[in-house]
């Protein structure tokens, strides 16, 4: 039942808004996902078609545009997901990758047969660079989209130079060439597997910070991320990049999966809608949390009896822009993390079943300017692993001191 509610919620949000395409005069329906094994969609999804809507120049997109919904795939006989977490208390030696997230990533690189397309913010892991060069040398199509300042421009700094290793081997690397961030951290292998989450492919990201990775084995989900990669590769960034949010979901072995990209998909409002439907519990781990509407909906749910707890990265969370004070003053049990480096997660777990994760911080810049991605999954087994990580991080915190903030 929870899965049905999530899908109804996601579809109702999709019906409420849609971003304009590059040409503001004509809205054209996005290319639908192809038909897969099933000829009939799940009974709670009604396929519909859509007539293009003609818009006057510089107008806003119509408030109501019916999405195109196609049939969804049947499950793979093997498990379609894996979840990994960094462990900075135990796996913290960059010279010894055994058991690390880096080791898992290199295995996927080594297994790739045809293509590795990467949209990742920054880079400082030499072993990963060497594995990508080896993949290129065996004929794999390797491409990397990164941020300008924190990616290519930073490649000359001490400990960097890994992008130069790639380009020297003939691997094409592009950056976004703009002031906002290309902040994604996703990899697409052979158009079959997606690696995403909060983890930057850096020494700090893997060995010092608290981070998460979700690996999704699904050509349907890979197609969604590949479409976004190609948009950026072709220079389409920002809020006027085309949104295909109507088609950015699938059902994998009974699990509804929704993918969102910012800024074109207005991800925050859709995430808030999921949180607002919480019935029993909300847990969150947040590197940056400055979005008041998200904080307010957590307070509202707590007032109805929903159990809300969360951990903020210490750096910056005492500033006036952070919502730590808002939640603490509302009486919610929120804490600052205990990692001397960063708590870099961007995770929300709802009702011990729904997980929201990805690269997106809970901030206006992430919502309105940066290139980000969010994946939402309703799967209790996945949620249990994220809850275990939450409890690990929570155990390393301390309660906020009395009088930490002056409350209104």
C-alpha cells in the first residue's frame, strides 16, 4: 500500500507543474521511455497521451499538462541494487582501498564493456583514473562531465592531475563553464548500471567524509541518467534545460523509483511532498540544510506525532541560514555530526521505507542553479541500510547544549 501511495503522490506532483523546453513558444512532450517486457502497465497507472500546448513568447509553462506514461519493465531475476557507505572511522587510508567505496567503483569500471559516462563534481583518485584509462584502451567509450572551477580548473592543485591523466589518454572531459555548480555524482556503465549518491570521487569523499552510494542495475533508470548526461554534454544547463520528469520513473522488482534533476524538475517541491506524507517517522542526514519549507513540513509532521530526528554537518549549521535553529527551537531532536571532516550525506528516510538520496543539498542554490540529481525509492530493505547508517552517525553525535540558540 505504501508503494501505491508513493506512486500516486509522485504522479500527482508531476501533474502540477512542468518546466518549459528550450523554445518557449511550444511545449513538446518528452520522448517516452520505450516499452519493455510487459504490454500492460500496473493497474494503478492509466496511460494517457498529450496534445502539444502552444505558448505565447516568454510565457510561463501551463499549470496543468498531462504527462505521458508508458508501460514499465518487469523485474530482473537478480537483485537490482547495491548500497555502500564510506566508513571514515575504519576505512580511512587512501593507500589501502580494500573494502572501500573506491574498490567497488573500480570493479564496475573494470567490468564495463562498451561505455562509461560520468557526471561528477571533482576528482582526485589516481587508481580510478588508471582504471578509466585501461577501459579506454580496451575500447570502452569514456566521457566525463565535471564542474569548471572544482573540476578542470582545480586539476593543477597539489594531489590533483587525474583529469590530465584522462585527457592524455584520449578521454574527453568537459566542464560546465558557468558560475553555478555541476554538482552531480553519477556514473552510467554500459547503459545498464547507474552509480549515484553523495560521494565525490576524491580522497576526502571516500576516506574522510560520511557518504553513500546507491548502485542501480536497470537499463530503464540508466536511460534516464543517460538522457541527462547527453543534455549536459551538449551544453544544456540550468532551469531552461528540457525536463523529462514525466518519464523519469520505473518499477523495479516491485519498487517504485523516481529520478529528479535540478533545476529543471523543481526537485525540492517533489521531495517536500514525499516528506509531507510521512505517517510514522522521518530521519535525515544533511550536509547543507537551508530550505525553510522543508524544515517547516518536518515540524508540521512532528506536531501530528511523526517521529522526526536529524543530523546536520557541523560546519555552517550554526549560521543564520541553516535550519538547525528552526528545528531545534521547534523542539525536534536534531544534532550536529561528530566527524572531524564532513558529514556529506544528503539523505531523507520516510516511514522506514522511502529513501531520498543523491547529490542535492537542501538549499536554494541546489534547487535553482546547480546541476543535481535525486533518486527516490520505496523499498524497506534499502531503507533499513540507510537507517543503520543514520544510527551509526547519530551515535557519534552529542545533544545540542541547552541555550545553543536564542529561540523566538
